[in-house]
């Protein structure tokens, strides 16, 4: 159950007992998006998600659906004969 919660509302994480009623310095997403060790949690429906440049995942507990997207579209080396 702890991973489905917004850890930014816990006093042991933010250092005060006001939970999400007090704005958090450095957290630009406001009270609608929370955080836990797995990634972000959308507070309205408890959707867990995390994403990056080429990989993302999401778990929707209300619909019992999980998604994973992986793509590698970046090339970090020269290809012989390639003209860009």
C-alpha cells in the first residue's frame, strides 16, 4: 500500500506536518501529482507512472491495466557512409 501513496504528503519526507497544504520548494507539479520511490503518482486515480527519453511505464489500478513503452531512437555514434 505504501507505494500507491503520495510520499510528498508524509511528514517524515517533507519535514513538516502540513502535508500537501504547504507548497513544496522545487516541486513544480503542484498537489495533483505526487511522488513515491517507483515514480510519480496521479492523486485523483492513483495511477503510477514514470517516463524518460526512450522508456516509460504506467499502472492504472482502477482498470487493472499496465503499459510499458520502450523505444531507442537516438544514435550516439557515427555510422560509416551515413550522410545526415
